[in-house]
């Protein structure tokens, strides 16, 4: 059996990976938005239309010295946004959806 096919492999790999804000930031917003944010801080960072897959954008986050520099200089601006996004995506939205389903049986899309 391939090790990557083992149950729980991805979850273990995520938890064993790099700790810290950048990992959470990538998880919450996606690597393309992190690259876009870096380009807003440093216009010499070009990014639009460069990635066929999000993995390419993620790879660039770790390998591009300009982007790493922007993250090191300005990354302290992002914890609030990252925390709010994670809270909404992983706790608040599922709770609201579950409560809505329980109260009405289905989501009311007419409002």
C-alpha cells in the first residue's frame, strides 16, 4: 500500500508540517491570495496568470525571496484576518448551516 493512501495520512502530514502563521494563512485564504497580498505590498512581485495549479503558487511562497521578504516585513498585519477567516469557515458557517437544516429541513434560498 502506498503510504499516501493510508487513512489519516494528509491530516498527519499537515500537523507535522511547518507550524505558524504562514501555514494557517495558506489554509485559510489559499496560496494565490497570499501571493496577491505580497504583490500589493511589493509591486515588483508579478503573479497574475502565472499558475496552472495552486500548488505552484504555494511553492512560490516558500521559494521566492521577494515574497518571503514581504511576509517577514508585513506578515504581522494578517493574524486577525486569518483567525477571522478560519473561525467563519470552520466553526460559524457550519453551525449556521446545521441549525438552518435542523429548523427547516433544507436551506431557504429564497431570501
